[in-house]
C-alpha cells in the first residue's frame, strides 16, 4: 500500500492523512507539526491530497505556513554585491552622492557586512594585493570642495599585504601621488595605520612627520570585494584588481 514520507524516520498511509490533519490542534503550526523541514518531499503531502480532504480551518493556515517560506528567499552575498555595485556605479566614487545615496549605500554595505564569512580578515590571504577604490565617503580623498580638475580623477588604489603588515595608497591621473604605511593589528580585523613615506608624482619622496595616522577595520572580505570603515566613520568599498601585487618595504 502506498505511503507518504513525512521525515526520515516515519511514514504515514495516504488514506490516514485526512484523519492525521483533523487531529492537529486548531492553533497548531502545520509546518512544525508535520516535521517537514528535513524531508526532501516537503510539499508532497499537500500536493497529493485532494483539497476537499483538507479541513477548511486549516486551508488558510496551510498557505500561510508554506508559501511565504518557499516564495521569499533571503538575498545571498552575490545579489547583495550586485545591488551594491549598481548603487555606487553612478556616484563618481562617492563625489556625486547625495545624503540619500550615502544612506542607501551604507544600508546595503551593512547587509553584506552582516553576512561576512571571513571573520579574521587579517589572517586571510584574500586580503593581499591591489584593490581599486570604487566608493568612499572620505572627504580627504574625494575633495569635493575643489574644482574637479584639481581632484584625483583617475583610478585610486589601495594595496595591502597582511603578511608584511604594509599598505600603500596609489593615486593615478593627474597627480600620481603615493603613500606607504605600516599596519599594527589591534584585533583580527582592525589595524592602526601609520604612514611613513609619501611620493609626489610617484617620484618625489617626502618623509612623514608622524601626522599620517588612523585606523581601518575590514568589515567584509571575499576574493572580489572588500568593505572597510575608518576610525572617523568613513566607508570604503574596493574591488580586487591584482592579488599578486606586493607593497614595497
């Protein structure tokens, strides 16, 4: 005689299903009563049972218990990353962002941060390499009060090597400035940053007088995307462009 699996350890005869359903308390949570969460045929019970065999008092609760669960899927990291990239694409690295834009970007970034799988980024090889800055709220980088031709209009990179605890900021057109720094770990995801040298136009060296200091927390990390937050509350979103790049000593 045909039976219908409810879970891995029990079964019930098909003709007993109406009696089984009638036996549930009226306020029962149908999905938990049937213990279907681990069954590969979760919906077989109601797909195979004629609708006139389901009590009227349970038809509505059946739909409420099952349909939202199957139709509403939690966004995974990839869809959140796509949403984030779409949000920042027209914002000129953050220079054109309105307060509403900044709020939206921060909300999406926070969702990704909450889903971060790399809990100790300073110990991860995914951190090493050259990253392109896609978005920031840092005015020291954006310089939005300057005329646009006096800003860094080309790509901006940040390189990190966790094994040597070195970091480098690299501007391209039109200034080609560079700065290198030592990193001092404060915990598994936060570092103190101490800049030790600067180069104007990539060739003219300037020694740091100790004023270039800050902190950086890596809040999201994978092989493609990194999100960081500075000690002044600034948000940085970067994408990996060269995992083999080494910061000069």
